[in-house]
């Protein structure tokens, strides 16, 4: 109940009372909190947008109206006897989210709510439509409130505080909320604590410590936040611990026997759950001008989100004379009625945009200051009974819920920076960079060694070739010279023997006789000498040429030395870059102190449901379907019995488009219950749905048909029928043509269910199921991406099981179809469901040894190491550790990169 800056009032309308801005329209849009958030361009597809706010808060926020659901209690034994001749004063129309309150036999009033739950609604259904969106927003960092209001004996405590120890399906909202919170938090980085209180006669008492019976309320003067510092806070680690605390609290809660209930709560019970979570955001970091080669394009910034979930079980609202209270019980009843009256006045003031909201009139209104008109996401469930004797209390309860629907809250996140987590992540990133640097250094050293070895081999080979050639040429010249000298000596000796010395002189003086032969021989010897001189010059030229080649080889060796010097210089640059990287880390830590608040402005996602048109001129079954869907006759549960399944299925072929659409919605609602699925399939409903998916292009029909097929695909027997009748091909074509996120979410959910069947994996892939699943990533909607990730995880799990049993071998089909890059990209997604499914898929893929090399090449090893260290789920973290330890390929790679688990 904050100031007027956080409220938007609207004028009331005459006649039928409608909610201020109904978030659930008749077209079946999701009421999940995440679907209201606009997409953010700073995040990867499927990641939830991040908002930041300091402890002081701000005026910016996300609009969020108080959502109200009504739940009808079935008649008890006393009412069955006393009111046997009277009809119920309330008629529900859950498909239109509407109820009628009869004034008399011919007049009634109609009211619309966000959800209308019949007496047959299960506890799980109540939790999903009332509390699950609030719990999801609490996990995202927003405050949340779930409150039950109604007459004594209408089932408030059953709805909220039922423990369900004998039957887990009967568990109430308190137990189911803690189950989901514990399933989505990490025991290492997150914490969950609870306080259990009761407001009895304007005194706040601690149900976990009865001696602490007068707790004061403290209000922060800066932020206006209300806290109870004197209350007991118990940290929760598991579900059994929480159930034990609830049993202790229920034993201390004040109750009494009244005419309306044998054990009526005489105090308001308040369960406060405090959640502290560590999350990551990513924002651009601009590198400095002097360092344009920075390795940091985006830096993850760890944040701590503190949120609070308040579950309030109000005491019964009824007149004193009906409960039969007297004495001390009368004083209790007066106190209860006064506090509820003060709450009603505050809600009226907020709904009418009054300048004054009387928050301080009661401790209950002070405690719920943040829930109505404040910054919390609030859901209210009002419980009513069918008895016409209590029509006045039922009408008062309904009007209270109608007024509460007009209250508008502004949701805000409270975040703080987690410096320890940032330091840990920076250390991991630094280890990665060091390992990469060492790997590059090793490659560089190997390259330098190879170049040196090649240069030495080339120099040795050239020297060896030159020495061999020089030696051969020298030997050749010597042999030729020796042969020439030998020939000359033989000729001279021969001439001396023939002519003698005298004759020689005589012949020489006369110039006649054999002397001419000697002259010819001398001339021939001169020619031989000239030839030898010429050959020697050629040999010398060849030697000089070989020397030149040797110098060139030596020069090339010097060039190799220069290349070595260049590589050494590059290594020095890498070392310098490493030092700069360390300096950037220090600068980055200092810059964290200067980050400022920046919030994303959210757009309103509240729509009004369209009015329905009347139809005429059809036969009796068609008229019954139309009248029931338009709110003129019976609800869907009675329609199933009166009209019959065959006639409802026949209306799927109606020429009237509106009738066909309504009939498809009825079949989809029936298919959501397991008891109806077998009857729908036996009556040909599956064939009719597939035919509608094949023949009609209407977006509404395709969306509802896909949802019905997804419900039927949860049954293993129906999965084979869907595949036999060509269902996967139709779903693949729908996935490629559809653009609406809700249609794609239904199609992805159906394919994900089929992926969990080992018998259908081969046919599923051959008919394009895996490619269709991966193609829907283009949508970017978190709900679609969550279903895609679930389908991939189911497929990988079946493959892993088949490989372990020896049924199949070879590389994973998912890797062959190119799914691995998307898995690695989204392995650390901010959305918990997407991240959890992808982490499971990575672990299952890594269990088969043949996938290890592809996963290392694709970067999946680092994600497996991160999962084994930081995963919030202990079972997934243990699976990743076991897989890495058992794989020889992964162990060898981790030893090479010096990674330790």
C-alpha cells in the first residue's frame, strides 16, 4: 500500500462487474510473469531480462495488478442434508473465468475473475494458477504475496497450509512453493530462510518460538520497507526440515470449535520466506583507447537478489451470530473482523485512487503494505461455499475479491553486487587465458624448433653437396693432368730413341727429315696445355659458383635466424599482453565500485478478454456447446456428460469457424486430464486434431490443437499413434510456418514429449523433428527455448541410455544435426529451466566416449567443468564430475590444459 505514484485507478461500470485489467483473456494467453517482460537486446535468446535497483529503490518498476482467483468448496455432509432441496447459490463458468451469484430463481449477478476454480480442482492446479507465477517472480528477485480470504470453513487453510503427509497430492501452496524454491536455488551460492507468525488480537506472535509473543513492526524511513527484526529466522536446506517447522507452527496456532467449522483458525497465519540468490548480468565494457586489443567485450557482473515471499492464511470472515461465538471467542471474532475491515478499507482506498490509505489502522494492513499498492507481486485466492444459507458472506467475499482486482502494484527488484562471485569468475577466466597462453607458447616453441631444425638440415645438405662436388672436380682435373703429362713424356722418350741427339740437331739445322714430326708434337702438346688451362679455369669458375651458392645458403640460414628473432619478439609481445590483461583485471575490479543504477522500463501486458457473439440455427448438440462456452448453460464438466464426447468431436468439423474454435478449446481442456485422454483417442479425437492441424491455417486453432496434442503426447501409448499418423511431420511444418510464441511453445512441448521415447528416435529424426526443434530457436521467447532445451535433454538422455545398453553406437545424432553450438552458447543461460535442461543434455552427451572429441573441439569441455563446479543442482553437478573423471579423452585434455576439478 504505497503512495499514489504506484497506483492506477479506473472508474467502475454498471451492471456486470469486471476486473480492472484482466491479464488472462479468452484467447488463452499465458499469465506467467516472465511472459509479461519485454525482450532485451543485451542478452542472448531465451535469457530473462535483467533489472537493477539499489536498496533505496526508485520510482521505475513493472506494472502488476493484483490477480484474484476464486475457489468453490464442495458441499459438506451437513449442507447435503440441510440444503438438499435448494440449488447452489453459485454457478461457475471456468472456461470463461466467470461465476454467477443467484439472487433468486430468476435473477443473478455475474462476476469475472482471473481464475475460476471448481470444486473438482486439484491442489496442484490451484498452485499452478495462483501461486506459481508469484514464486517464479520471487526467484527472479521480486517480492511476492499469496493470500487466502473467505468465510470460515470454505477451505483457506486447506488451500494454503495443507501438509499432505499421507497424500502428497493434497499438499497446499506453502509446501509446494518451498519445493519449487528449493529446486531452483543453489545450496552453495543461495540461501532460503523462513519465519512463521500469527496475528492474534492485534499482537504478532512467533509460532516457531511461542515465548516471543509481542513482536514489533519496524519501518525503514528511507525505503518504507516493513520488517520484523524480532521474528525467528530459520534457514531451510531441505523439504523435511520445512515440513517439521510447519508442524511446529500449526501446533502453536490458535484454533477453536465454531458452528461453521470444528477447528476454526482464530488468528491470521503469516509465513515469510526470504530468498537470497546470486545471478549474473552482462553489459558492454568499452576498452581503453591505448588498448584496442582487449580480450573483454562483455563482462559478466554477479548480483545478489534479495526477495521475500509472504503467504497469508487469513482468519474466517463471517457474522458473529453465524459462528456462535461468545465470551473470549467473541472478543477474538471482533478482533478478526476489525482487522479484515481495516484491510477492506485500504483496498477500497487503493481501488478508488484515494489520496489517503488508512494503512496504520491495523497491524495486518501494516504487514501487507507492500502487497497491496506496493512493489510486490500479489495473488489473492478467495474461497466460497455453495450453500444458499451463507449467500450474504459469499457475496461479501466475492465483492472483496473484485475490489482487490483494481489494485495496481509496481514491481521492483532489489539487487546488490556480489564481489566474491565476480572475483571467483575472474579467476576462472584468468585460468582459461593462462592455459590458452601456455598452449600458444608451446605451439610457438614447437614451431621455432621445427624452423631451426629445417635450417640446420638445409645448411648441412648444401655443405655436403658442395664438398662432394668440389672433391669430384679436383680428382677429375688431377687425373686429366696426370694423363696429359704421361702422354707427353712417352712421346719425348720415343722421339729421343728414334732420332738421337745428333740427328736431332742436324735435322733441326737443315729443316728437313723427321724434325717436322717433333714440331708437330710440340704444337699438339701446347694445344693440350691450353685445353688443360681452359678446363682449369672452368673448374675454378665452378668452384666460385659453388662458393656463391654456399654463401646464399648461409644467407638463407641467417634469414631463418631473423625469423626466429621475429617469433621471439612475438613471444615477448604475448608476455607483455598477458601483463596488460592482469592490469585490466585490476582496473575492472576498481570500476565495479562506480556502476550506477539502470532499469528497463516495462510495457503493460494486460489485455481484456473479447466479448463472445451468439449463434443460432444449429442443432441441439451444437447449441449446447455454444451456450456452455458463452456462459448460458452448463460448465465444461457437465457438458462432457450431457452432450457426449462423440458429439463434441463432431463439432470440430463445423462450418462455423467460431463453433469450431470453441470445440477445439473444449477438447484441449479435456485432454489436459489423464482420465479423458484414452477416451479421446478411442473416439478418434487424435485423428481429428491432426486433420485440423493439417487443413486449417487459423492461428488460434493451430495453437490450441498443438496444446491438445502436447497433452496427449505425455502418454507413451499415444506417442506411437502420433508418429504413425504423421504427427511429427505436421508439427514440423507448423513449427516452420508459425510465428506466435505461444503456438511455438505448444509445438515444442509436443516434440519434447516425443523426444523422451527411445523407440521413436530414429523416425523422429528422419521426419525432421530435431531440425524443427532447433529451428524454433529463432523465436527467442524464454518459454519456447525452455521447451526446446527440454526436448534436446530428453533426446540426449535416450541416446545415452541406448549407448550404455549397447543398442546403438557412433556419434550422437544431435552433434550430426548441428545442435552442439547452440547447446554450448546457452549452457549458462540466465533462465533457470533453459540452463538446467541444457546442462543435463551436455552431461548425457559426454557420457558416450565417441562424442568427446567433438565436444572438446566445440568448447563443451569448459562448460562441463563449469557445471561440475558451479551448477545449482547437486545431481547435475555430480553427474558432470563423474563423467569427466571416467572419460580418458576428457582427462587427457584437462591434464594438457592443467585443469583440476
